[in-house]
């Protein structure tokens, strides 16, 4: 992956992490219920930069093991931890140390004991093969310069029968890379978005099945926040 691009992304989200305390939870308010917001430390909501709510797609059950790619301030890890209960476990993975520090502090404040935040890259996930039931992610995969590596890694860590519950920005088919760049930055989760066909093909090439990519709301002209469901057989 382009080290320069990765560094730009890391720097931007380090700033988000450092300004989360006292920040208005404007992203979180858009996507999470009052009940969910009420269960979160202020700075988990303040650091939220997702484009949806993976809880709505992941259908988490008690006892499951979940991995959140690009877990940021920990919002979806903490909400998942409530759903999987004490018999389940949730990993958050992030490459930005400032986000990991914030997420760990948020988990301590929330009293969440069934969670662990890992430093690492979603292109090279530091977990064994077939070790998780569900991979969630919220507006992160578009930030990778090697999305095929990310999709391969998702398929590798999922147990047979495992599934994804992902939110990501997706571009309409036929939109060129320069048209995506005209609509927004890479760091802002727009320029790096795949098209619907590219996403589907990437998931298929990674060996995932039962793929459903469903648009929910338009982020900018021709680019949509989507849920991405797929299964490992
Ligand atoms: C748009 S924010 C979303 C954070 C969180 N999912 C949320 O909903 O608030 C993107 C997060 O992904 C992390 N990230 C970006 N690229 C990554 C990579 N290649 N590997 C791991 N984490 C990454 C960033 O550090 C940042 O915390």
C-alpha cells in the first residue's frame, strides 16, 4: 500500500481522536438510536466517523466473536459488546495509536470487559485463520489502497458460516476514479470508494458468497452509504 496515503489517513484520524473529548457527536446522532447513544461514553460518540450503524446489519447474537475493522474511538465495539454479552468477545482493530488510546479509555469508562483493541492494519489482520464469527466495519474499507488484501483477510479470519455486517461508501457503476476524486477526498472516505461491481467482484474473488450490497443514503452525487453483507461458506 502507498505509505504516504496511509500516513495521511493516520494523521487525519489522530486529530479526530485528540479532539473527541467534548466534540459534538454529529455523526453518531445521524446513525444511532437514543438508547445506543445513552450507553456510550461521550468521547466514543464524539469520535464517531461512520456512515451508518453496523448493528443494524450484523444481527449479532450472544456468545459470538466479532471483529471491527478500523474501530476508531470504539463506538461499534462497545455496542457490539452489549449484544454478544459476557459469553462473546469483540476485537477492535485500528492503525492509529491515538484512536486506540481513546477506544481503550472509552471501554474502561463503559466497564466493557469482553473487548480488546488491537494495533494493526486491516490489510494484514493480526488474528488467526477462522477465528471470528462476524466482521463489522464502518466507513473504513474505502480508506485502504489495497482493498483486495482487506477482503482476502476478512475471508481468512471468518469461521466457516461466518458473515460480514459492513457499512461503506460505494460509487455507482461506471464512475471513473477522477469522478470519485472530484466528489471528495480519500481521507474523507469518498475518493477511495469502490463501485458496486468492483466491490462485488472483490468479495467474490476473496471467496465470499451470498453477497448483498444495499444502498441506504446518498453521501454525494452518485455515491452511497451501503450495507455489505457476505458469507464465508
Ligand atoms: C472513518 S474512521 C471510522 C472509525 C469508526 N469505524 C467509526 O465508525 O467511528 C476510520 C478509522 O479507520 C482507521 N483505519 C484507516 N485505515 C486503516 C487500516 N489500513 N488499518 C486499520 N485501521 C485503519 C483509522 O485510523 C480510523 O480510526
